[in-house]
């Protein structure tokens, strides 16, 4: 009896690790399925690669959601040329999105807490995107594209924009919030059909 009980957690952990690895691979692929939207410069792309991480956070727990964010960026780091700044930013923002969502759902498993968690995570991600982009991501990108050129691309959309910080507040933070909300909507649409796979139920 003791052996049977001890074997069950090991099987559950093995399944969780397997699902996390699978979601990480899907998230990595989704990073390349990106597209531009006309209200923000074309070098800022929309993607839904946090979707598998959010699914993992709800289905397995917040730590597994963060693990998906980490693994997908570690894999992406192998093929990047940005010195890891983009991957660091993507990981931190993704983790700040999925961890609160998964934690609130874990504390009280209901649709309402899942929605609240996704909203809280999306807001945190949007707010954190401002200092993270200003102090980490964009200074590295400036080695490939001068800040004046970057600023000019924002000014082509909103001529009165006169600083990078203003760009991040006016453009990037709302964009990041919208991205989080889009991922949340898709997650709520696909979670129930995928639930048997995540939890190992037929």
C-alpha cells in the first residue's frame, strides 16, 4: 500500500514534467508566429507564446507556468543575436503574467478566480514592461538600431511623442496589456478541451 501511494506522486510529477516540456516546445514555436499591428511600430510584434505557459499555470500550478516561460526562452537564446536581452525581458514579463494567474486560481479554483488572476497578471505584465524595456531591452536594441531611429518610428504614428519613456507608456504598455488579455481569452476557449490531456483524464 505504501509503495502504491508513493508511486502515484512520482507518476503525477512525471506527467507534469512531460506536459511542461510539451508546452515549452509549443510556446517556442508560437514565438515565431508573430504579426504586426498598425497602431505600434512594426518591430514590436504580437504573439501568443504565453498561451501554453498560462495553460500550464492553470492546469499544473504557477511554478510550471513560469517553467514554460523559462524553457522557451532558453531554447530561443540558442538562435538569437540580441545578447539575451529580448529573452530576459520575455521571460520576466511572461512570468509576471502567468504566476499571479496560476497562484490566484490555485488558492481558489473557480472560473472567477481564473479570470481575476489573468487580469491581474496582464496588468502587472503591462506595468513592468515600462521599466524593463527602458532599462534593459531597448538599450541593447540600440546597438542594432539607434534610439533616434526607434523614436522616429513611434513619431511616425504619433508625431508629438518626444521621448522613449513616453513611447513605452503610450504604446508598449497598452500593447502588452492587450496581448495578455488576448492570451487569456484564447486560454479560456481552449482550456476545457485540453484539460483531459493536462490532467491525464480520458
